[in-house]
C-alpha cells in the first residue's frame, strides 16, 4: 500500500502541470516544493502557443491571458543603444487582443486557437497552483522538500522534510517524478549526466548574466512612445534586455556581465541601460549563467522519471526552456495515469523517453541558434555617435536585429510542428513528414505529429476532444473503437482533407496516435497505443 500514486518533486511549471494532468484524470499525487510559495522572481516570460493549448485544456487560458500586459499593449521586439538613445530597429508584433483576433480569423502566424502569450512565469505558476488546488486528488505541499529516495521495485520510498524544521517523514509512491530544476536531486541521485554544451561565451546570452526585477512608481517617460514587450540594448561595451512584466510599473532587467561580477549595484546597471537615472525599487535580483545546451542521458530509471529543467538546460532564447518542460509534463502525465488505472502497459512508460528526449535535443539546438544570432553580433563603438559612421552602423544593426527577431520569435514550427518519431505507442503509416524548421509549420496529421488545429464554426476542434483518446470520424465513416473511446464526427470536407484519413485517433496530449481509412483490428490498435503490445 502506497501513500500516493505519484510523488512530484518540484512545484515549478513542469511539476504543477504534471499535477494538473494527473488530477484531471483522477489520479492521486503529492507535490513537494521547497519554497513556501510559487516563484516570486520572474524567469521565463513567453508562454508558447503549445503551452497555451494545454492551458486551454485545463480551463485556465482565459485567466492567464488576463494577467501581465494590458490587452492593447504591443508585443514588439525593439532594439536600442540605450532606452534614451537611438532606436536601432523594431519588429512589430500584435497585442494580446489583436493576436486573439488573428487566431480566430486564421490570419496570424500561429495555426492554433491559442497564440503565444507574453506573460511572466510568476503569473503562470500562480494560475497553475490555483487550478491544482481545486482538484481533490492533488496534494500540494509547499514548504516541503525531497531529501532522499529509494526505488524499491514495486514502489518508491522517499524521505521528505519541512522547511525550518529538523524532522522528516517517509512517503511511499508508485512513481516519483523529479521536476526539481537544473540542480535536480533526483537526476543526480540516479547518476544521470547532462550531455551537450555548457560554458559557451557570447557578448550576450552566453556567460555570466545578472537579472533584476524592479518597480517604478512614476510613469516611465524613458520608454519610447510606442511601447514594446522587450527592449534590447547594445553598445560597444554593453548588452542588456528589459522586459515588461506588466504594462507600466513592473520590469525584468537582464545585463550581460562580460567581466563576471555579481551585479552588486543593480540600480546603477539599470540606469546605464536606460541612459539616465530614474527612481526605482529593486524587488529581487539574481546571478545566472547563459550558454547551456544540455540534455539528460536518460529520462527514466525504473520507477523514477525526470522532467523539465531536470532533464534539459537552455539558454532562454526563443522561450524554449519552460515550454519544453510543460510539454514533458503533458506527455508524461496521461501515461502515468493510464498505467496506474490499469489501461496502459510498460511500453507506454518507455515511450516518455523515446518521445521527449529527441524533442529536448531538438529544442536546445533551436535555442542555441537563436542565442548565437542575437548574442554574437558585433557592435562598433561608433554606434551611439552622431556621425556618418554611427549612422551606417545603426543601419547595419537595424537590418540584422529585425531579421533576427523574426528568426527567434516567429517560430510556429518549433512549438506546433513537433512530432514523435520512433515511439513504441504510435502506429505510423509510412508518410514522410514535412521538414522540421522552427520558423515554418505545415499543418499535418501524420502519426506522431501534434494534431492540427481547425475551426468548426465558432469552436475549435480541440475543444471537442475528450480527456482521453478521441476518435475523429469524418463524413461517411461509421466504425468505432468501442465504448471506451469517444467519437467526434466531423462533416467539414476541408478538415477531412487536413487530416487526410476517414479515421484519426487523437491522444490525450493532442498528438495523432493513428489514422486510416478503415479501422481493421481495433483491439490490436488499442493495445499498441496503450503500450500493451506492438502492432
């Protein structure tokens, strides 16, 4: 007898999403988080379209969109010498309200009912926790930490400690999932190493960095008349980034520290980037290091799994890190639930690493390319000069940064074009997928791919899918896979053309498990997708 089905170490985005996935499927879990609260210092500031689709499934997309930037705040990427100096370039992006209108009209860059959201991780974690608190099977224990564990074969035994006390207690769980960050106790205890590159040095986004979260009490007249979401500052000897946390008073500042140092005077650094002194209040500050492109050798050992930053470390360009971790949790959650309920077999658990580790490698490589593009650009000392040489340098940088912004931020292929290849629980049909490119997405229903979005009148196709597997059945098709697999009948021929089969089986995580024009041996198909045996 165990205390819980799944013990989750770590209450960041990956851990909280995993708790949501399990709780929504009726599986008990206990989540430990060493801090007594969700994140107070902003980290990630971009919630991908794919992550927002998961938030939509859990009913919190609208609540999350109400946080952070105002509905009409532009999400431009703007590049400067200093904020009161020259504007070098600008890549215009829609406000939250405009992005939603584009998604509804199908005119935006993101083929999804949920365009990306420019929103701080502090707000995301608050909304995830608030939702998890409503689920009866989810036991959130903030202020508790995992101290040690042992895999006993049939279960995991864990020693947990409450912050500020000397005592400890034992918890037994069928499975343990380490969502406990880059210094993961779980990963290190398993002896699993991270592989890839670390210590890459660039003038920006490579090497020592300093981050300060601050508040201003007066209207920030030092910002340009047309606001942006991110303001990048480049001179011959300075690289910095300012990000809106809300639309007018809260900001996150990143400063490259080429000589190392600890950023002991954040106010002076912020004033340097702005170009003049302004009244401000530093709320929190941290040192961190960029230049990581690391993925764990393994994502599982026996009854213990790892996810999120515990299995991959990114330089945070492109917003790849947190969002990859959320997708890890969305992939693992339904599989653990299926096995604990008795529906899934061992191959279903094996498929977690088979599917997600290649995506981890793919995504750290994408992020490294974005970091090289923005971080390695040379900037002449003349960039701030009111001279012909200065003007020429600013023109050169304008062209570079505006190309770069499109390269890093218009990436539907990275988040919507992901597909799982070589998985033991997907029935492939031999169709060759389109090229995998971060900036280009070709909607397709090739098995292993994320199911493509379509509007069915005023509703999204995704909204009609159940919490488990769903069989899409197009006009004229009449077979099914039994009472346990709900059917969604679609009469729109354009959607049939998009999915390119009469029957399509969609997984709980909205990936295509199988498609075909006839079902044939439905029992064998279900055994495959549930991981009970190979097709």
